[in-house]
C-alpha cells in the first residue's frame, strides 16, 4: 500500500495544505494513517474520496 504525504497530495490535486487540513478538521476527508509524529498520510481510498469531494464541489 502506497501512502502519500499531505504536501504531495496537495501538489497532485492543486489544493493547498491548509484546505486539506480544514477538510480533515470538519471530517470531510480524514487521513487513514498518521506517522508517529502525527503527520497525515493518505492511501488510495482517501485519494478516491477526495476525487469524489472535488467533483461535487
């Protein structure tokens, strides 16, 4: 399973890291994994969910 860091996801989608943090805060899109330091990591299911959210915005 490949995991993507939030910065890489932001670059891939054109969204800001702040937007991804906000979406996590309101539980619209939560990362499935976290590092020991608490950094968000996204898997393929999270990315598919984000694509759905973007298509509905």
